[in-house]
C-alpha cells in the first residue's frame, strides 16, 4: 500500500511513476484506490481479479472504509503497452429458465 505520495492516491498517476514501478517488479499491476489518500497495488502475476474483489468486499465492512469516487473500481496497468484501464464491473443479469 502506498501512503503519503504527493497528490494522495492519484500520486501513482504522475508521469512515469507506474512505468517505473511495473518495470521494477516486472509484471502488470492492479490498482485499488482504497481512500482519497491510499492506493493498494497488486502484482497481476500473484493476484487474480477475484482475489482483489473479495478483499474489497471484506474491506467495505470495516468502519474506516471511505466511500469515494473510485470506490469499488479496480484499475489494470498493462506494462507492455503502458496503459491504465478501469476493469469493467460484471453486469448483473437475470436468467430466465424455460421449462
């Protein structure tokens, strides 16, 4: 978890910061903004989206959980193409069974 970066959680988005971090660990990254001032970073070769989303659901039950603009959003930094994308949330759909 990164604390105290200039700009709070958005400090990871400064020029070349994600590039350098991803190169240092040599993998794609998942970013989970947890508060306005903190971002958790997960190595994509060690964690799955399911792991991260389960952790997020657990975290929502703690009293210090902050609801903010990016609550629940998982960002995926792709090292090779140096791009950051929001991981789409699964759509809820109804299943109708015909009998």
